């Protein structure tokens, strides 16, 4: 019987987190959810924060449940989260307040200010990163007058904070750091010249790459949890990079990926940063990936719009299940009205159905009224935004994209997957659902020499998890609707 290797992957999303136990038998992976918990950010006055200590408590609960279930033989632990957000620490290693949430409005106007200080092209040429209002650079600019910022000696990104709490070791993991817009894309080190222009001091730590050991659980934690000194491995701690690591690609063909969830991250893998006038014009980003790859992608507003709409209907006492919503959307008239998913009003919490209606009214379109009409409008628009990105990727790479791989929790929405196939006129291969956690585990297994390389890792994914295929339908109808959509949306 083949030796079985167990690793524990903590996968944090914007609204929930999981502790996932992965078991590898040499060829296939099995996954078991050991702990699931909500991730509930907290509004304090006008400030939006992560409840970081509660989340660390949930990590400890995940380890404890795993040990108590008879899995004290786990070989390692890895943590991935969203990007850009960070916490500040004083000279004694104490955290200075709860980290801000990337949707906090303190960064309003910072992109324009950064353009005046250094110029957007200068920043992009250095970092290769897309201009999002929540990028770490703009958060740091907004924090400069905050008393805690003036006391700060070190800055750790969210997964780095958890690694520090577990091990006592301060490091900045590469894929997470790459989202900051202050890391030099080609040199993969902190860009001191750029930081100096914005008055950002030497507060970041040494970079650690995916697959390196951060440290081991502290003695205090081992005593508290009754566990051995398990190593904590720096995985691709930015969730997008972990998801892309799990692509079930074993053949040679041109593909794009969409990592779906609250966000839709769409792009290709590249062996070098693509920094030029065309990628700047299209506002693409070059984020760090595993095995010296870059995730060259566009950050699109994803199922956040659907999630926020459901939250609003819940507040109104009129919440339908996902199945009921899909049925209502299916029964609604196709291609009736469109939104630009990346329109700034949709980026922040609030009454999303009202925002969608306002957009359609202001652009002279039929206004969606029912829940089904609103969901159909949102999903069709998101699918067409994906087609815009496909067109741009082909323009940049000068190669035809044959297949789109969809990954992550969003692929549970089969209607959305079908819409993407129809809108892009490409075959869609959907899977795995647990893409981020799987990629997290694969990096741990590679670090432990249980999996030889990325090709073997991806073969294991293909052997282990269900994959669904969607073929495009009704091309002429969707082509005509796409031309209409382009009147109301833009790429950059």
C-alpha cells in the first residue's frame, strides 16, 4: 500500500474560511473539511476592519479538531488568504490595531494622488500591478497620518500575520507581497525607490517563496493544542496563486483561467512579467505565482454582486435559495439589460439591487425589477466582461485562446459557467471547486518532496476531482448581445 501523506490547508475567503485535510496516496488527493467558520468583518464608525484575533482563534480550532480526529500525523500546515491587506506591528512585535478591510473607503482618491506624485506609468513599469483602489500602496498612503502607522516597525500581510502568530517568525510571502504594488515585478524584491517616493519606510520583512518553511508551531501553541511541533510552510498564500496552482492542465494547449468567487480573476500563466504599453492600457496585473510563474490577469468584480444582492433581499425578509434564484433567472428574458461589473458603485457594500437598477436607468436601459431579472443581468454582464478580457489577452499574446478553465466556488453556479462558454465562444472546463485549498496543499506536498513538480501536482488534481465541460451555444444571439453590452462597459 502506498504511503499516505497528510497536510492541513487553511483557506480564507472574504466571507468564510475552512481547515481542509488533504491526503495524498502518491497519485490522488482526498480532501476532508475539518472546520468551517464565518469571516465577519466589523464596521467601527466609518472604518471597516478584519476581526483578526477571531480568525486566529478559528485556526487554532481547526488544528485542534484535526488532531482530535486522529490526524496528529499531519506533516505540515499552510495558509492562504486574499491579497493586499496588512497589519502593523511595533518594535516589540505587538500588533497595532485590527487590519483594515480592503473595501474600507479611506483609499478614495489615492490613485489620483499617486498619479500626481509618481505617475501611473512609472508605478506600473516598476510593479506590473493593476490599479485597484484597495492596493496596499494606496492603503499605506491613506494611513500615513494614522498614529499607529508612525509607531509601526514591521508590516505583515494577512497570511503572514497568521504564520507569525503560529511560529513567532516574521516573513512576507512572495505571492501575497506581489499584490501590494510596491514589489518590483522583475526583481521580486521590495522596490525601495518607489517606496521612498511615497514616504514608505523600511517596514516590510524578508521575502519567502512558496514552498519554504516559515517555522514551527511555538511551544506555547503545542502545549495549548496538544500537538507536535508541526512545520508551517509558506504556500502560495495569495489565494489566486494557490487556485491557479491547481489547474488540471496536463496537455499542451492555449488556455485562460478564471478563478471564481467573490472576485473573478481571469488571465494566463506566464514565465515573465508582461509590462508594456499595451498591458498598461488594458490595466492588467502581473501577480506572483508558483514555480517562478506569473499570473498575468485582470481583476474583475465577481459573484460579489450576486452575494450582496442576496444579502439585501435577506435584510428585506425576501431571500430565495440559490436554486430558486437560478430558476427565476432562467425564466427571465435574456440580454434585456447590462451593467459594467467593474463600475465603482458596485465595489462597496450596500443595496446592490438598487445600484443595478440605478445603473440601468441612468444608461437608458430597461430596468430589471424581479430577483431573477437582476441575477440574470449580473451574470450575463459578468460573462461578457470575461469575453472582453479574452479579447484583450489574445491581442496581447497574439495567440488564440482555445479553452477557458474555471476554478473555485463560483463554478457551483452552472448557469454562470454556461454563460461564460456562450459569451466567450470557448469550451469551458470547470473544476476543481476547492481550487485554492488544493493549490495550497500541492505546494506543501512539493515542499515535502511528496510530489515531484507542478506537472505531477496537476496530474493528481485531474485524477482526483470532478470536472465539468460546457460547450458554447447560440453564438449569433450572444454575439449580438455582446455588441450591446460594449455600449455600457469598458475594460480599463
